[in-house]
C-alpha cells in the first residue's frame, strides 16, 4: 500500500510539473509585446532583417534557447543582443513566451 501511495504521489507531482512548464499563450502574448520582442521579431514573429522568425517554432526549443540566453550562454550570432532581454525573464515568462511564439503561424 505504501508503494502504491508513493507511485501515485510521483505521478501527481510529475503531472503538475508538466502542466507548469506548458506555458500560457495569452500571458506569453502580453509578455511578447511588453518585452520588446515585437521590435526585432515583428508583431507576428515572422522576423525581419537579421532577426529570425520565431513564429511556429518548437516551444521546447524556444524555451531552451531563452534559458541559455538568460544564463549568458552564446547560442548564435545575436546572443549579445538577446542576453539583456532574457536576463530578467522568470521560468514562467520563458514558458509563456515559448508557448505564444509556438502558437503563431
């Protein structure tokens, strides 16, 4: 019985953690507008000039990249421009932004 309760508790915790990292598209949209993402990636995330398209990208990849920028890691040629924008993002902000950008077409 004790084993069963531990397994059940583990499943509940894992489910809760997966939900927490899913991201809120509406909150991500608000953060995208407020954080200045629009200025470089465009209002619909299509990118412009040297700034890449983010619309429709994989949410997990976007979150990973933003997390690396926040940590000060070089990801690509625009890392120096992205790091200051990412450094104040919370895990929740990153999940929300990633969900929003992934939802764009």
